[in-house]
């Protein structure tokens, strides 16, 4: 079973700053099957990135995904107030999620 | 509008059963894999079950043998039959659609709360 680890657990940043979130897999993952989701309090998750680097419909281009093998990254180039949320990576070959990274306001 | 709406959550005693429903609209339901994902309060996301377009089903070990996912394409509906419920099954349960290509979960419902308690 592939285990996903996300770091940091919490990222405290200010609006306008760059956010870099990491997702590490316990074994190599096909890039085709790595996704990132955003979840705000009281809301369902929203798909941001699929196939490691493809933005989902309607996702702003300040969100980008990269990586391969066991190391993947979600980058938010300039944080907007609405970007403060929890972010999960997912390996959807076996559907497992990482534990999440909370991005909060510094 | 593409939409998923869950229903059927509630309070159930340990050892009891509950059936969740998910009504789909705005897309060709029969053409998509579908999933259930749960989230305990303050915790992360846990995939619970999947059903393919051909009716093939998949479960993690934590619910295998207790939960059954099914679909009724004529009614654009997804179901989750949950038996032998435990306190640890308490969570918000979301239904989600898998993309046709590559399979990420691109549409989610708003969730329905299941509480297992005596």
C-alpha cells in the first residue's frame, strides 16, 4: 500500500507570498495518478490538480503542480485571501489521500 | 449544472445499519466511476469505496465486508449500504465522481453526516 506524507503540517504565510507544499509517496507513483485538492472549512474538497501538473477546470493559474516518482509539489505563486485552506494530495491508483497541509494566515 | 446531492445520514447505534444515497444530475451518470469518501470531524479524507461503470466494486480494508457500494443508472443514483457500524465510522460522507480520463475526483457532493453512538 502506498502511503502519502505531506509537509509541512501547517504553513503560515501572508497574502501575496508564495506557498510550496510537498507530497511524498512511500513508493514510486505514476504521475498520471497524483492529484491535489483544496478544502475550506465546512465545504467539500475541490479538485485543483490532476495528473500531477494539469489544472482542473476553473482553477486559477497561480496554482501549479509538479514532480514525479515519489516527490510532488503544489505551488501557489501568490496567495490570495481565498487560498487559505487545507490541501490534500491523492494517489488515485489506490485512491489514498495524504494527511493534508493547512495553509493559514500569518 | 453538474451536481451530486447526498442524503440518508443520521444517528445510528453501534452495530446498526444505514443506507446513504447520492443523486447525480447534469451529466451522464452511467459513464463515470463513482466513489464514497469520508471525513471524521477535524481529520483528513479517507476513501471508502468505488464502483466502476461496469459495476465492479472496490473497498479499503477498514470497511470491506461491512459496506456495499451500488449504483442504479436508470435513477442516476449511487448508494452506500453500511452494516455493523462502529463509532469509528462517524464522519461526513461525500460522494464524488471520478474523471473519465485519469480518474481524479472532479465533482463532490456537499456531504451527509453519519453519527454512530449509543
